[in-house]
């Protein structure tokens, strides 16, 4: 994770637009299984951490580089340590599972970070996006093609990339519900109007790394296509779907399966 985290620059509306989606959470928690000691790397505000925390649930520790995100964590959330994946301040085998949600593409050194993750945990569960699928998403294809050239996107690790560093046991597609409550990058695959909301955009990392002029041009093009009906002509069929595979994948790895 970057020493200058983009999440220090997108925190203004994060707690309003990036609320945990329970259906995505259920998939992540099932992969984590009955672990008692869980490390959440790139934890942000605490979305998708398993609970309840305490005597009846796992003991969760969060690691997050961005002080903005740390300040947004709710009272009673898991204790958090400010730090980066490449230098985990924990002893060997401190955790049963390390989890991470849409964080790997922000890491400065994937190999070093995953080596640290292996050192401190027996199993690993990561939600990531597969760029070979997500790069054909209409938002990037038609409105922000420049995103595909950014380092965080062009080199975003896939499940196959993780196999070089982790003992990957299972890779699952995670289709995104039509009414997803967590406003991550492709969450509004059937609700293009949401991308025109400044509060929604402020909670997405790509707005912090995309050139302002490219962002402006893309948004103007999208607004025009929505107003003219062009978006509906090309993609209106998506509005009828209950869920859609936009490339998100849940990777479970480690010495044993849950």
C-alpha cells in the first residue's frame, strides 16, 4: 500500500457511499470460515470485517495506511494499526486468516506484501478485480479508457498472479447485485446516473488518480449519453438483471481450506 494513500484524498463521503453490502460480505465471511484471529489488511473504515467481535466472534485486527480512513472507523470497530502490507508489525503466525478487500492493486510491492501475509497467517482471503474482465466494463470502455493505463489498473493483480505467491485453493466469481450498497468502482453497472453524483465519485479511488481533465471529459460524455438515451440503447438491458459479473473475484489461499 502506498506511503501516500489515495484514501487520504477520497475520505470526504466514504462513510456515506461505501457501506458494506451484506451479500458481498456473506461471501467473504464464508471464505474466512470459523477463524478466531483475523487480520484485515488495507482495512479502511472496517467494511467486511467479520463479527461480532469479542467472546462470540473472531478477534479482528485492522491494518490501514490512511489516517483519514482510520478516523472514519466507528466506535467499537476492531482495533487498528497504521501501517502497510509490506512491513507487517506482527509476529510470525499471529493470525489464522488475513483478509483484504479491493486493496491489492494499491500495494507498492505485491510480492513483499504477500510474503508478509504468508508469514503472519495460515490462510488468506482476498477480494480483487480481474483486470482481464473489468477493463471491458462499459465505464472504462466508453468513458474512462485512460484508467486502464494507470499503474493501479494496468498492473492490478489477478488470481493467476496471486498463484505465484500464495497457495491458492479456490477462486470464485462474485457477481455484484443490482442494488449494491457499496459504491466501489463497478457497483453501479446498471445505474449510470450514480456516477454523476459528486458524493459517489468522491468515495471511489479512481477519481483521485485520474487526471482531472480526463475525469471531466468522461463525465460529460456519460451525462450526454444518459440524457440522449444513447446509454440505454447500448446498455439498457443491464437494468433488467438482478446481478452482473463485472470481474470481481474472491481468492482463498493457504495451507488448508476452510
